[in-house]
C-alpha cells in the first residue's frame, strides 16, 4: 500500500530493531498499525495486567570499564559560515525553507554581531557503548573535531551575546532501521523565535521538507539571541534577569520520530551564563554567585537503552508502548567511571529519555546516603539552595543541578550514583525501592591544583513576581492528557501539526491547567518557549504542597496519576508556532502533543 502524507514520506513500516531491511515508515502507516494494536493493549490494561511488547534483557555488562574525561571540552565558535547566514532562508544556497529570523537586525544592532557555530548531524559506525558490546552505529553531532559524538558537543553561551548555530543534516538518506534521516533541532527551552525553535513540522534533509517548511535543504540556521524573557516589557536591552536559564539541551524534534532519533543519539548540552551565574568561580563582581565552574562544572546526561542478544541497540518505534531501556547510558556509555578532584563540583543532570524515570541517590561504597546541595531544577536556579539533600527525581527532559563537596572525602574514596526508581514499563515509575541500580562510579582521586574558592551562597536567583491581580485576571486553559482510542491524546484529540489549538496574544499571560485524570501512567509535560511557575497542585481533587525542589521556574511538569497542576505562563517578545507535549517521547510521537501560536 502506498500513500503520501503531509511530510511526503513513502514506504513501509520498518522492523522494531536495526536490521538490513530497506524500509522507511510514514505517519499514516504508523497511526494505522498503532490503532490496530492499541485496542488489545488498552483492553488488557483496563482488565488488570497490561500487555506490553516483550524484549529480552540486554546482555550483561561488567561495570566500571569505561572512564569519562575529567573535564568537558566546549564547542568553539567558527570565524565564518559558508554561505553566510541571512535573515530570510537562503534556499538558493542550500538552506531549508524556514521563516525569516525574528528581530535579527534589531537584536544584533543592540547586542552586537552573533557568534557563529556549526553542528553536523552525522552517522557514526564505530561507537562502543561498553566493551562487552560490538562497535555499532549511532547518530550524533560533529563539532570542531572529526567524528559525531553523542551527547553532542557542549555549547557555552552568555546572555546578551547572540549566536547562530548552523545545523547541517549529513545523515545517510538511504537509512534503514528505526529513526528517520530528517532533523529538526529544538533548543530546550530557549526563548527564541519559532523559526529557530525546532518545531516538529520543520524537519528537513537535502531532499525532504516538513509540512511547515517551504523547501528542503542541507542545513538550517537557528538564531539564539540569548535574551531574557521580558525584553519588550522591561525595555532594558536584555530582559528580566530573574527569567535566566542555565542548563538547556538541544535535541532532535522531528515529527513522529523524536524518540527514535534521540534514541539514535541526537542530543547535547547548552549551558547559558550571565553576570549572576557567570561560569567563573573567581569572578570578582559582587553580583556573581561564584558557583563551581569549568572544569568543575560537569554535565551528566542519562538515557535508557536496550540491546539485543548481539549487543546491538534496538527500539520499537511503531508500538505506542515503545521500548523501555534496561541499560542506562551516562554521557553515552554504560556504567562509566568519573574521577573527580577533592573539591566542590557542580553536576548538571539531564534525563534525555526516552522513557525512564529516575530517583537518584549519591551513596558510599557501603550504601550510605551522602548529602549534597540542590541548586536548580530544569536549568533554573532556585531562590535559595536546598541544603543536605539526599535524593531527587527526574522525569524525561527534567534537569537538576547539584553541588557536591568532594573535599570531605579522603583521596581514593569511591562513591556511586544510584537509581532507586523501579520501573517495569514505559508508562511510569513504579516506586522507589532499595538497593537500586548503580549507574555511575565516582572516584575522588586527586587534590585540585589550586585552592577551591567556589561557593554556594544563601541567595541564588529571585523569582519573577506573580501578583494576585494577575492570577485573578489570567485566562485559564485546561489540557487533559489521556489515552484516547488506544492513542495518547490531549483533550481527546490527536496532534495536527498545521492547526493551532490555542492562539495567544503576544505579551499575554495565562494559567494552564495540566490534568492527568487516570491511573497507570505519568506524563512529564513540556511547554516550549517560556518558563512557568506551578501555583497549585491537586491530587484526587485535594490541594497538596508543591515539593521544594519544584518551587522554582520550570519547563517540564510531571503529572502523576490523578494529578492537576496549575501553571502560570507568560508569552513575550516573539511570535509564531510552538508546541506542548509529553516528554515521554513515545507518548509524544504517538500524538500527545498540541500546537499553540503566539499572535
């Protein structure tokens, strides 16, 4: 059977794992097959024990055979890009047919010319997740040095200094197996124009264009002005510093294939600094927090994966239950070791998904919980640090920054990062259970070359105020996340990339009610563009306190069973098309997503 969908994709369903078949899935067939499977899955779920795809366990691995680098190497800017970036899409020069870069002339006129970066999405055939598994193909990003890596190169950026990132698509267009060789890169959760947001329908390759682009292309330029939200409101040429982000990440967001393409490896970190969170622990400015800084500012990305009997990564992109990984990658490797100096570190955690929840504990070799300071959730510094913490939880795409003082441990001390979240399917974490699974070994193996002058002050970053009058005046939108006809849906409807289901005036503010009316699954809901604040939480209709680690600004909101969250949001500075979706990427790819526009 052959048809053509709005993305011009043709072919048949691929197999659930990476085989040599020459097939390329289309949305039409994916929806059709999922609809046929879903009634059986839904019926069995409602009747008691759920029926899920059965995958054998991944082959065993001996832990702690791979060592992570002692420090990360940030991506370096390039002097020029060829062809030079243009405000309107340079389709004649090979760029995909995007909308013009919003406010480019205005913002660069105030802030200066942008720094230029280039990342190439490429295939790599010799990635070794663990010595027990064979070299195999991944997709990743190539930066200044040859060879794609996953996670991709870390970008260091600063507020008030705009950048352009050129994302080149050099994936093999004859690809077979799970994933699709188009890309649309989302910088989660950048405050930027919609043409640079990585909208799911803006996917492209040299010979394919998504339904919300005008032409295919080999590359696409993204303009990240690195301004705070509230630029227009405050008219101070930079925005509201209380809206600052810190830990962001870029990842593929291709319509219907986000989970599969990220499973292949298309994601990386983007760290954003300003005069408060300056990235310099020796900063003499009185406004600087002097938190631990590079090379003692270290991002850690966690991703669940499953491997077949031959040690080859597998993924079922067709079934709406997806594939739960039973091996946890840490910065691309299974059970690695991180060697640290005896001093303070800022560790930035990212749950890159696609479907595992985590409850992280730092423990001694004997299993005793260790204490640390929790400073940021979803990349947003809290108003004040949370001291003497022993654990935190992460849904998909949630981030957490903690500070660990390794100076209190003797040289040679061994610690473990342990995940105690028990999870048996892709729908939700079941419970927290001892002893958990060790996913990272940390060895304190040296003294620092200089005195540690970093600190964690008592005040981090104040929250932008929300007045009682604003709450009373805010329109309320209710979004219900549920299972509908075997598919994941919002308000009972499947995602339509071309139709906005909310249109919001630029500069407006609203309260969004996020509702999970059912048991059996948890939804980490991501709202693009601006951070929000949870102003109320209800479980089974009863008001409950918002946990302290969730009381800052957020862009992912974890909806447990029978839970309603009320989130206050603003919509400022840019216009265009954006999305809200479940960041359990399996749910997103199976239609738990909605388009909304700023007009």
